[in-house]
């Protein structure tokens, strides 16, 4: 439902703009999954959202997925709550 809302806002306010979908992770090493590392996890997060937006109709020529891994935290990784904040996807609209 949240992605539907995001898509609607993108389509109504930013149609025709270039969009980056940026995946992020916390600093915990990958242990119990098939992902090789946090780079791959953040890439898959970004790709999941990118594919969804394209499936709804966003142009493949106007979107790209970006993986940041653990490199750009918004909070310190010293608590579970802060780690949760770092596990995210950001959508960046290029206004030029």
C-alpha cells in the first residue's frame, strides 16, 4: 500500500523526472541468508522497489537502482532501533 502511494505521488508530481531508488543496510554482517554481503542486500532492496515502480508503469529509462550497503547510515548502528532506521530504501527525484 505504501509503494502504491509513493508511485501515485511520483506519477502526479514528478512524471518525466529521473528517479534513483537507493538501498541501504545496517552494519550487521550477513549470516543467515543467501545474500553475499550488505552490498548485495542493499542492491536487492533497491531492485525490488525499482521493479515494482516499473511494473506500475514508471519508465525504465527514467529509473535506476543504487546500492549503498552500510556506507550511508542515518543513525548510529549501536541499537536495534537505530539499525532498523538504516535498513531502508530512499527514492531520489532529480529535478533538473
